[in-house]
């Protein structure tokens, strides 16, 4: 079971045991004075293959995040909104790795693929929330007496307006993966890590989008830039 769960760790432990045993293996002095030492020679070592596979997936995850940020910049074309949405990705992925450590989920290729699959949903959540906050900020926000609402109230109202839809959409995806957790045997060992990491990623995106992002939006959008030329040059600054 340990070998299936984390083959790289098992291989490394095996190499350590071989190194310890090698010192006690028998030796024989030949007729010409040379010493013949019994050694253990690996016949098939998967270490390099596993490291290359993880390296390929790591590169794919990095490029996916960078491409996603680039698409956000092009589509949103707002420097503060782009930073707000892009900041969701590394924070959410960090929370996933912390959860994997707490729940003893091995970082194999199947588990890391769950993060890659969930990145699209994580970005969607950030785009929906930030776009709604921008829309509310552009509106005339006044109370019943005609007084202008403070920005924290505007951000709260914008978040509350879409929080139900975001929560429903993410929970629907999480619930759809519940049958994967009931798998046993080889299928369970193969697909349960993916279900764990995808669930962790979606829960992390909910926490970041509904708790952290509104707070950051209050800081990011607290300073209003009314000059259209300044707005234009700030958005052009996204290109480099």
C-alpha cells in the first residue's frame, strides 16, 4: 500500500537500506590479491522516471497559472482587478498544499492533476466576484437618505449579491466528486488523491474569494482614479 501511495519515498528508503546492508556483505580475497566484494546492483530504478514526471507536471502547472493570469489581464484590462484575481491562484494553491500535508495526501501526479483541473473554476470565482464589485463601484451607491455609501458597504453588498451563486456552483462540483471517495481497491488508490486535491482547491477558492478577496478589494479599490488618461496608462502598464 505504501508503494502505491508514494513510490518515490519507498525507493529512497530502499536505497538507504541497501547502503546500510552493503557494509556487511561478504567479501573474498582472490588468488591474485584482489578483493571480491558482493554488491547489490539495482535492476530497475523508477526514480528518474518519477522525477521527470513530477517535473513535467510542475512545469505544466506553472505555465497554466501564467497563461491564466495573461488571459485575465487581456479580458478584464483593469490593473487592480487583474492583480486581485491573479492573487487568488497562488494563495489557493498554497492552501491546497497545506491541506494535503494535514490530511496526508501524497503529492503524486494524479493528486497534482486535481489542482490543475480546479484552476479554471478558481479563476471563474475570482472573475465573477471582482467584476460584480467593479460594477457596484461604478454605480451611484446611496442609502435611503441620499448619502453616499462607504466603499466597505459597497464591497459587502456586491459580495453578498453573488456569494449564493458562487457557493452553489462550487458546492455542486464538490458534491459530484463524493462518489470518488467511496472507491476501493486500485481505483480508489488511483483517483482518490485527485478528488482530495480538487476538493481542497475548490474549498480554498471559496475561502479566498468570499473572505480574503472582499478585504483586498476594499484596499485595492479604496482609491478611485477619476482621470480617464491615468486609468488608460495604468492599464497599458499591464502589458510588460
